[in-house]
C-alpha cells in the first residue's frame, strides 16, 4: 500500500475515532460473509458503525489520539465499532 494512501486511511480513522468514548472490538476470525453482514446490520440499526480496520494503521491513529492502551485489543483480523 502506498505511503500516501496509508496517510489518508490514518486520517480517516483519526476523524472517526478521536471523539469516541466507547469502542467495541470484534474479531473477524471465523466469521463468514453472511454473519458479518448480520452483525453490521444489527449494529447499524443501533446507530453503531462497524468497520474492518488495518491493524497497523488503526494503531497509529490510536497512538496519535492518546489511546495507545487500546492496542492490546487489536489482534488478527478485527473490526472496530
């Protein structure tokens, strides 16, 4: 992935998560497409955005906004809501 694209994605994460007070971390391991769609729909109906993230980039964003302690929850294929 190009360095400029990585910066764009980190900035998107910063904009999305900088003012959030609560997070849900979801392991995507073993979830098939239909299950993922179901989870996304249920969360969306509750007003919660479910986003599969690039681990290395979300860690950079969390560090920049002072949430580096959340890094222990970022492992394998995961999503943040």
